[in-house]
């Protein structure tokens, strides 16, 4: 029995099946994404979606979909599915779907009369190529398979519409064709491992709709170009492999490549294996550089997300070499930033004031989970450089004040992870002494001083410890209020009394200015007012402005983004803080809480965790379908539990 398996009853009910999405990536930025019934519902969906650096910094949909038709005795049964105006679906291929499972690779079984056809899809690692294997499991008479490609050749941010500029030219290649709709795009090679006939029958399929975009308040229809179709005979028990990529392939190797790639996949047969599989999808190797994408399908590599998610995506699953590879690229970006040097690396938002502090936290996890000595050897100099840079006022928006705390101006531009904006201004103005910035700062001071001081006490380690003493006292005086929780930010006489999750970091980090009783106070109020089965709310329902439903057009969603929505990655730090306080007696509670995330693996993006959830029941998943920080922190929680269970 497959862990991620869906039966006919669910699959043929589009209300149930269309919200469930499938994501496969090549670990180099390209991906395949659609629904479990292969009906595209977003402009980001496609069979082959790849970065094209020569054009821009976006991904581009080359091959949108591939409609299969089974032909027997002259009768045609089209297995494709597209949405058109007026809630019309055509050609309604979902009625032939009998089963979908996603253990090794996404696999669909179709039944048409006496025909049983199995379809398996995979993305070749580090290559812009998707392979689809069709196996005729059963048939009682001669069977023909027809494959009709729907081409887009456009950015994921745009749509294509019928036009006269699109080239209809194509060239014959080994067992297939190559074509390119517009100048500047690479050629798309579509080939099979078996001789077939390509029938040139150019046409536009007009008015295809994407309901997820309509839901989000965007334009939602486009036209797709179909150059014709491939046709071949297939015998009972036979498998054929279709390849779509930007280079010609030796078709005789396709079967072998499919088998080898399939064997490399982590089987998604339990909760942890699904998270490991999802973790691998965020890796993005570009030439000699390695990155972590913040999420799919639209996020790039963001600095804060990279440092928060890297330990959970790599160290927590014993993949130290991958951590070191990504940090190699990240270290260059940090050095360029500190030295104000030009930087062509693809790590965005490095200038945000808390990013360097999260980098220190990230390195700290390496010291804990790998080796303090190796950490000192690999990252000691970088830690010194970061702490010097901040202490000496090098950062344009992270100011060290005489009370030992760090100050940032966030009134004009959002500077924290709560970064939604409306009309050019932050929706949530967090400015001045920001609680998590200063929790990070205190942790960074103590960790760096301890790590470097193990080798030898220096003027720097003494200075860091002295600064930490001052910062720790000021932290408690500034943030701790009479109700036992922490203010979200303080700027002069302005104090934000909203109950927000940013205080949890002060209770979760290894080094905290809070004593045990104060930490418990923070954890208790987070438990009472912020905890949901899908993460910590970004705002308590008892605080003004609570807006828990992330729905509607962009402007409406911007106002809800951090005003009550629940975020799973915050739960990772909450669980860490909870275990610090309750130790072994807290294990059962944390294990029960994780059930809420395991349930999600079959609800939104199959085998992964989405960006955020509504803050009220039924806690519906929203935003990006697969989010690195969420997967990472739930994975790190499993690692923490395993340490207690030894």
C-alpha cells in the first residue's frame, strides 16, 4: 500500500482532486508541476518549466501539457483535461483515471474499456528534461497511443495568446521533432524511444483557464499552441518513454535513463521520507554555485530563508556535504556584502538587517550537529567578520546602541520576515528594537564568544561577552512586560503589545537573555494564543487587526499575510523551546502536534508543506505550494525528537 495514494472516487471528483498538486524538480531550478489529474490550474503549472538566464531571471513554461489519446478499433479516448470558460472541462480524461500514487515517481493508472495504461513521470536531475513512461498493462486488441503537446514558450508571470509571430517551423530529429516558438528561447526537443509518426496539424487551443489565478485576483486565461501529434502502436506489456528537453537525446538510452533516475528517488513511504524528498527539491545547483530556493513555484533564493532552512534541509537528514556546498556560495555572498563588493550571485535580500544574524544561527547548528572544531575551522573567520561588521556599525540598517541592543529602521520599508507591503509601505510597521533581531543578536554574541574562546580567549571574545552581559540585561528591561510575554518591538515611547510569535526565538535559542521562568511565560502564551495544528499564528486572535484568512486578490491577501495566518516554520522553534522547558515529558505533546503536518502531505502539494495556513479552522493551506523553511523546521523537529529518543 503506497503512502501517497488516491483512488478513483476522489480522482474523478474535481472538487477533491484539483486542489491536490504534484511537484517534481531537477535540483537546478527547473520543475514540473500540475494537479494529480494533470489539469493545470495555475499559470505556474507545466510539464517542463525551466530557467532561461539568457532571457531573464524568471522560469519559463515551454511544454504546458501533453494530452494522451488511446485508440482502439477506430474509437478515440482522450485522457487529457483542461478547464475552459463557464466551468467546462474538456476532454474530461479524469473519468478514465483509476488510481494515482506518488511513492517513487508520480504514477497514474487509466482504464479505458479493456485497456489499462500506466503513466510515470520524472525529472532528470540537473538537466532540463522530463521523461514520461507509458506502459500498456492490459489490452485485448491492437492499441494506438497518440500524444498531443501543448506549447506555451512564455514566462511563468505572463500568458501566451494566439498570435502570428509564433513560429510553426519544426525539424525532424531522432524519433521526434524540435521546435521553437519565439527567438531567444531554446529549441524544445520532443522524442520517444520508439519509432512513431508525427502529424503536423498546427492549431491554437483558445481560452484555457487557470482557476487558481482567478481565485487570487489575476488574469486567468490563455491560448496554447499545438503543433500536431505523435502516434505509435503499443503492445500489451510494452513501455515507451517520451522525453521533452532543450537538447537532443539518444533515444536508445531513454529506458535505461528512466530506470536509473527512478532508482535514485527517495521513496515517499512515510512522513520523514516525504520531507527528505521535499528537502531535496529546494536544492538549486547553478554551475559551481549551490543555492536553496525559498519555495515553489514562484520563489527565488532569499538570504533569510536560506539560512533558516539550510540546517533542517541538510544537517537534520545527515547531508553535511550539501550544507557545506550551499554555505560555500553563501559565504561568498556574505563576504561581498560586508566588503561592499559587486556580487553576481543569485542570493536576494542579503541587505536585510537580520540576515547576518540568521547566518550565525545557521553556522551554530553546524557546530551542534556536526562538530564545534570543524565549525571553528570552516566558519570561525566568517563569524569574526560578521560580528566585527555589526559592532563597528558597518551595516546601513542595524545599529548597535550603547545599551547593547541592535536597532533597525522599519518604518518606511519592511525589514523583518513580516514583510508584506501595501501602497509602498509596510502593512505591519516593525521598527526600532525588534524582538527577534535582539534575541538573535544575544545568541550570536554568546555563541561566537564561546566557540572562538574554546581555542583561546582574545580581546574580541572578551568584548563579545561583555557586550552580551549588557545586551541581556537591556533585552529583559526593554521587551519583558508585566503580563509575562515579550513586546514585539519598542521604538522610543512606542511599544507594540500585540501578541506575536517573534518572541518564541528568545525561548528557543541556545543562548537566551531570559531565565527559565521567563521562557516558560513566553511558551505558555504562545501555546494559549498562537498555537494551531499547522504552526504558530502570526498574530493572536485577541490582538487588534486579527485577519486569519489568506484569500482574495493580492491587496486583500497582503493585509492578511502576517495578521493571523499560521506558519509551520515558527512551530519548529516553538517545539524547540517547549522541549527545552519540558524535556522528556514534552515529547508526547510534540509528537501529537506533528500529526497536523503529516495530514498535510496529502492535502495541498503531495508530499510537501505549503507556505502558510489560515489561522482559523479548517486551517486551509495557502500561498506557495512547497515552502523550504516549513519543510526544514518540521524536519529539524524530527531530528530534535530523535536525540531525546536515543
